[in-house]
């Protein structure tokens, strides 16, 4: 079977490269240049600009992070030094409080010792008075007993 295409279709679909006209590559080149210009203008430049802005933002965020890290280190050192000062102050206050408490305890003990000594001396004086009174009473009783004994011996 032999198919014959109509002449007007043959002319429309004739892609013979040997008979290419000069304006076809020029149109193709112009079309490629226009498409490249439009893609550069509408796609590549905005994307490249966005990437450049992102890189700048990342750099500024890194610089800010370094600054914040340095500030955090300074604040941490300040915190540590203040904490050491507070601990030293607490130790000083505790020592002073301990000394003051010891002084108060010593004063209380001294006062109690003085009171106990005074009570002891008072009791001793009381006891001496009672001993003296008992001696006098015993002396008087022995005197009476001696008189009674003498009276009995002499009257018997």
C-alpha cells in the first residue's frame, strides 16, 4: 500500500535542513535571548537576591549570637563573683553570730556561776550560823546537863 500525502501537507511538514532559511536561527537566537532575559529578570535575580539576603541575615545572626554569648559569659562571671561575695558575707555573718552567741552564752554562764557562788556563799553562811547556833545550843544543853549531873551528884 502506497500512501500519498496531499501536496499542501507536504509543504507544511517539509523539514529539509539543506533548505533552511537564514531567519530561522536568528528567530531562535532572539527567542532564546528574550527567554534568558526574562528568566534572569523574573527568576534568577530574585532568587539570587533572596539567597544573598539570607546569607547576610545568617551572618548578622551569627554575629549577634557571638555578642550574646560574650555578654552571657560576662554576666556569668559577674554572677559568680557576686555569689562568692555573698557567700563570704554569709560566712562572716555566721562567724560574727557564732562569736556573739558564744559571748552571750559565756555571759549567761558567768552570771549563773556568780548566782550559784552567791547562793553557795549564802547557804554556807546560813550553815555556819546554824552550826554556831547548834554549838551554842549544844553548849547550853551540855552546861545544863553538867549542872543537872552536878546537882544530882551533890544531892544524892
